[in-house]
């Protein structure tokens, strides 16, 4: 008997997924929102909304704006923080039957370190580091002023 996903498995940085289908962070919440629409166990991984150390309210509305070329969004990484995530969101994700990749975000490199340390104490499969936003700590390893650490490969 052939399994449905046989031959589709992939290895990404040592993380073995049953197939390459992953939901993008910020588009799928924490998975539970979609449990009645798809079989979560059938996808390769769930990548969560970005999590921060402390709760973030996100941006004021309007958060989504239609344009003639599509839409713009500016949610502002709204989330309830790492403590709430570990206590209230992670138990469902661990039972989903698929790999769990937690996206983390912060304002400083120290916040990212703390988030990674806290998640290392859980049973997640991987961490995605959201350095595209907000990433407001300025640092440069080149000694020429400062910039966002995401704009400096050595600082990143």
C-alpha cells in the first residue's frame, strides 16, 4: 500500500517534513482557526504568527487597505506574548499531527535570544526568525554608523 505523501518528504536544515507544504507565518494564525477547514496532519508544517516576549496590540485600524494593484496590510504583529502562546496555543499545535515552526519577533537581539531560549524548553520542531519587522535595534558590525541588524548579515 502506498502512503499518500510517500516521495514528497523534504529535509530543510535538518528538519524532516512529510511534504513541502507549509503555511506562511501570519497567514494561518496558530492553526486552530483552520482545523475545521483542512486536515492539519496533511500539511508539512504550520508556521505560526510571529510571537513576541510581551503581548503586542498591533496597529490601529484600518489594518487592510484595498488598492488598484491588490491590497496593503499592516497588522503590527498582534499577539498575546510568549507566555500565552506556550500555555494556550502550543498544546493544540503539538497535537496537530504536523511539524510546528514558531515565528519569533522582537525589537532587540536580546529579545530574540530570550524567545529562542524559552522555545528551546518546549517540544517545537523549529524556529523562524522574523527579522523583516519591526527589528528596530540599530547595530552594525561594519563600524560605519548603525543600521537595522537585519540589514547586516554579520549582526543577523
